[in-house]
C-alpha cells in the first residue's frame, strides 16, 4: 500500500459546507490535496483517474460556491466524480470504489443525495439539468429542494446529438440553468468531428470574452443613432472571430473560454454567473485530463482507466494474461479478413481501443470510422454503407448499442441490410456495474425478423463468428462476446464460416441436456465434471445461435432426454425464451418434458468481480449443478435423507 498523502486542510472538510469558510488561497490548497488524495486512492483500487484529475479545481469551486444537494450538480458520464465523492462525505469509503459492496465508480442517486442524477453513459446531463430547472419553476419539492441546476459535460460528450437536442430545448424555454463545457480535447479516444475543430478554434487565439467585453464597451461610447448599426457590426465581427456563436444561437449566453485550472479565472466567472444569470448560460472551461500527475498526462488516453498502480512511477500492476482478450481476437480477425476483402469496413462510436478497432484503424484508416459519441448515427451510417455495397462491422458495447436501438430496427432490420454488429462487453462486466452490463442485447435483437444472433463460447468460436459475419450478406447479423480474457483454448489459424443456425454437440450424456449460449459453456463443463461424481452425465450442446435456432438439434435433444436446461448471459426474453416458444409450438411440453431456463435475474446487479456478479446471478458452475439435480429430483432425495 502506498503512503497516504499529507492533507491537513482536506482533513477538515467533512461535507461541502466546510469549504465556504475557506479563503480562495485555501481553496487552492484543498484542490492540491484533493488531487493527491484522488491519485493515492485510485493507485490502490484502480479505476477512472484522468477525468477526475482534470476537474479537481472545478469540483472544489462548484461545491464552495453553490449549496449542494439543494443546488443540483449533474456530472455527465460521471467517471470524473471521485473528487466529488471525496468532498461529499464519502472519503472514508473512496478506497472501496468499483468493488463489491463499495462505492460506485459513477454517480448513483441511491448512494448519496449529493449525486443528483445517476449516470455512466454520456450526454445526458443537460437534459437532466433542464428537467430539474423546469421542476423547480413548476413547484417540484423533492427532498433537499431544488436550487440551481448545473450540468458539467465534456467536449466528447457534447458531440452527441442528445446534448444538442437538450440545448435546443433549454434555449427555447429560457430557464435559468448552467452548462459547464469541460473542454479537455480528450474523451476516451481523441474527439472527432466538426465540433472538436470548432472548440479548438475558440481558444486558439485570445480569450473571446475579452474581445466581447471590449466590443461592448466601445459600442457604449458611440452616439445613440450609431449604436444599433455598431451592434450589428459587432455581431458580424463576432461570427468572423468564431466566438460562442453556435451556443448563443441555441439560446445560451456564452462565457469563455477560461482556464479551468486557474482559480483566479474560475472563481470570479462562476461567482458572476451565479449572481447574474437569468436564463441558460454555457461556461466554456479548458482543462487537461490527468492534470497534476505526469504519468496520466503523458498517457494517450489521459489516464482514462487504470489498474492499480505505483504512485511514484505510474507503473500499473496488471495480472499476467494467460489468454488473448476477446476484444483483441475480434480486432485481429477483422484485420485479417479486411486484407482479403476491400469491401470490409468498420464503424465505432468513440471506442476504437475498447472495441479492438484500433488495430483496423492502424492498418486500414480509410476504412475505419470513429463517429464520436453518436451511436444512433453510427448504426444508420453503417446501414448506408451496407446499402452502398460495403461490408460494415458496427462495433459497439452492448449497453451503448442500446442507444441506437430504433436505428437497428428501422434503418437496418426492416430494410434487411447486412450490417455486422460486433457486440463487446456482453454479460456481466465487473467493476463498472449495472450501467455497463450487457444484459439485454440477445433479447432486443433476437426478436427482430431476419436477424442472425450468435454468441461465442470461447475465443476460437469468436474467430469463426467474425468470419461468418463477413460472409453473410442476407440481412443483419450480430455476434456477442464478453470483456476480458478468453478461456485459453487452442486457436485456429483463421476463422471458419459457420452454417447459419447450426449448433455443435460438446458432450453426449443421458437424462438431462444443457443448451449453452455463450461463454457460460466453461462453467457448464465444470458443473458436468462434478455431476459425473454423482453418476450423472448431462448432454451438453453449444447452440451458437439464438436466432435462427437449431430446431433439429433442440427438438432431438428434447425427444431423447427427460429434462432440458438452457443457460445464457442475458435477461429473460432471450435465447431461453425462444427455445421455450419452439418447444411450446411443437407440442413438446404435452409429453411431459421438464424445462428450465437459467438467465440473469430480474434486477440490476451492483459492481463486483465478474465471478461474484455471476454468483449473485446464480449462473456459476455450482448453480448449474444444483439446477440439474433439482430438475432430476436428485437434490430433493438427498435432502430427505438428511
């Protein structure tokens, strides 16, 4: 364990009200100590580091000047809120962050009244802040009341359409609310697109606010008849100097850009806005992700997410890898296929590294597209690429693809366009908790007509599914795979094209058949070994496809066994539900077949290790063994003997 930093002033801060008795100079010291405490804590736990370090001064300033929780501070994405949690009564638990029974790595309403709005996906903060502002003005009276509504949003998150939808609405309503654009030129991946270029121009020259103040002063010195024409000239000149015109046209008063690490700029501006704002205001601050910790500042992603690390050297303490990650297997196989087929291209939404498409981008940059935090656009863009005769792979996390579901239905499925969906982070993901758990994609895709839905049982199977998707031109196809390392199976030289809708037999047994969809197969085989000791050898099949189902395989296993069990890393409504529908339609239940479906429970599971989360979900080997014994009546017999 690293030595804890010396934090005499921070030690006196039990909640944000303690900041209000401090001088500006003391607030500067609190910020320095808060940064050291954040670095120390994350070195022990791992987690999001760079984003929090970039907003230390802003966090201190907001809590010193406003009165949370009555004033609602809403952090977009909220992976930058470790300093906020330290200041709001959770310092004693900060070294439990992202761990079982510990603090969430994101804001969570159930955790603290200071977490005004829960988040872990981007671009929701302005909509939520506007909701608070309208609720305030209409007499809403939740616990702690409602004062100001303040949204803190990054430049990457601002690229999403939802942020502009919210700003457009907020500008038209004219409610007092504050948006702080935290512009660090670095989301998880470098931000892309016209908005990023626009923001870069805003602070390429002199601070725009100085120009605007000077122009306003000059106009006031002119005789009244000339002032109106001068104002029009000022507006034209302001547009030519690329000031805050974009935001002001949306109905926001624009202030900035200012240095978000300089209290001499930050505090006066925030105080002025707090005292004078009557409608929506956007404050543009410029910060540096990872600020104040050299290893994070130098990292390509600004120290976005880290394992435990040594504070002095910054060296991360990652466990040695025994097998390739599923993400890297996908990325490498896609590059291999792209070398053979120039029509293959790839689309991701601000997650090139996280989805493995960084490999594709390095090798084939002209065929790899990072659309920014814009999943809806990414899906429809992929549909357009497919309609144009290309073979797009749309690579997104399961929970991020949810944001583009209407486009999946309307723009892809209805038109039967051959978009290939590579769905990363399927199943329970560990420290990020419920917000990033890929629980629903099997259900929300397999109910769409014409969709092919696959799940890889291991990393070799994933290679085959990437190849299968590349070869499939008859409508949309999706394959899902989890976060983390594979199971260490022998890898083929290249993926083989699978027959659509055909599973594979893993083990022949008797009495009970287990149909596995996805990577629970390894747990099924572990359970099978334990069952053999009891004289029970289950039949095991890796079905590979939730849609179309391998009807012949499933019906044959139903006919040959007294019980059938399905297992999957997803919520009810997915693979097991489709199997039950098939068996019902075919009248199989009329003959007395026993059927059980093992799915994720009807609850959101909090962060823990994946093994612990699956234990909570009762989808580990002991749970599978118990389910087999229960359905065969063996467990009840042993209990009676006891």
